[in-house]
């Protein structure tokens, strides 16, 4: 991006407060510098990890998916091979039960994980529960809260069928009383104390102040960078590009990026951040703390969250990724060759009988 006074690119600056006369920075100024340095480090680490994830996804599609789809084709062929063998008089009743379970299991996995809907009819021919019902049950199980299950289990006596009519009535009354007590406790929880209300009001006011601080930086930069008031074509082009970045940062709640852009502009104008009043600086630190927490939570997702397993298996430095993909490709290729070999062997129904023992 061309600067105001030259054709050189403006460096990507980390907003830092410095003292021109070498005086010691205040505690707020030091905390500000610490927070922005932490955010800069986290942003760089997250950018590296995202790039690694994106590259890994592309390499999976290019290097691994073709082998995986060959495996899927072999497993589909295996399911049909076992289906053809099922009608043979070679198998005992018990062996046919096992064979049916095996066919249903292979078909269900292919439908569920590889979108092979063409195998639903084959699955339903051998499964005790049709695929649609089983899939719906699994979806309901995922949505059912664990505490809900516990409450239902506690509400029903273990020996319900053994109770006489009076005992059942008494158990029902006891359960209704428990439900009323639980409802009363829930209502009690919903009543907020005065201290809680004051705390929430204070938090709401803080958020309002933070929002005002963010808008203050945005509007200040917008006024200074508005391209319509600039007659110099070089400066106008720079301002148009800068305004795009400022607006994008504001709409993405990226307060750190707003400050960095402000730093770029102030440096061009010969100004400094050490003139910020303490009240405004305190608001800035609060916003930076919130952004720091969000970035750390995102990083935790790579370390111990849903992305951790994928990242550990496929991502890392270029050298690490090459090694991981080499191992994965070798493993998948070996499995594919095993599947092909098994299919050849199982062309003989006697061999199917052997694996069912």
C-alpha cells in the first residue's frame, strides 16, 4: 500500500506506546503495550495454523481422497459379494445371522460416512432396524440433554412393574411433588438479587463504553482518511485502500487491527499514541483483553478442541506435513491392497464361511 510521501509500502506496525523523552511509561501504557504484543503473537500463530489447515485440506483432496474413494468402491463391492453369497445353502442359520450383521454394518458405515445412499435398500434387507429409523434415533440421541436422561431415570422406580396400585399412586404423587419443588427452585434461580442486577448493569455500561471507544477510533480514522476530500491522486488511492481496511476491521470487531491502522496513519502524520488520555486507554485495554480471550479460545481449539486431532494428524511445518502425508498415503495404500486381496479370496464362498467362525 503506497504511503503518503513515497512509493514504499507502509510496514505492518504493532501498536506500541513509546516516550519521545525516554520517560517511564505509566502502568496503563505498559499494560497496553503488553496486550497488543500478546495479540500480535497470537494472530501470527493462528494465521500460521489456519494456513496449515487450509493446505492440509487441499492435500487431502489431492493426495488422499482418491485412495479413500478406491477403498469405498472395494467395500461396496464386498457388501454386494456377501449379499450374493447369503442365498447359498452353504451357510448355517447362525452363520447367516452373522453374515447379515456384517452386511448391515458395512452398508451402514458407507451410507453414514460416505454418502452411499444407494446402499440403503441393501442395509434394510439385513438390518433389524431400517436405516431411516436408526439415523433418526442417532440424531435424537445427539440432541437429548444428558441431565434430561438422568432426571427421567431417577423419576421412574426400578421395580415399577412390581408395585401394587396404591404404591404406584403414591410413587406418582411423590414424583409430582418433586417436579413442583424443582419448578420452584428454577423460579427462585430466575429471581436476580439487587447485587446481581447492579453487576449486570455495570457490565452493560462497560460494554457500551467499549463500543464507544471502538467507534471513536473508527470515526477518527474515517474522518482523516476520507478519500473524497483528497485532491492528490496518490494520496487519494492510498486513502481509499486504507478506508477499506479500516471499515473491514471495524465490522469484524477487530479492535487490534483498528489500532494498528491508526498507528500507521499517526506515524505518517508525525503523531504518537502516548498522548492518549488514561480513560480512553483503559477502554482500549478492556477491548484488547476481550479480543485476547477470543484469540486464545480459538488457539485452544487447535490444541485441545475439535480441530486438535486433525491438526496433529496432518498439519505442522512443511517438513512435518510432508512426513505425515507420506505416512498417511502409505497406510491408505496398504489398506487398499488388503481390501483388493480380501475380495479375491472371498470370491470362494468357503472362505466367507471361514471368516464367520
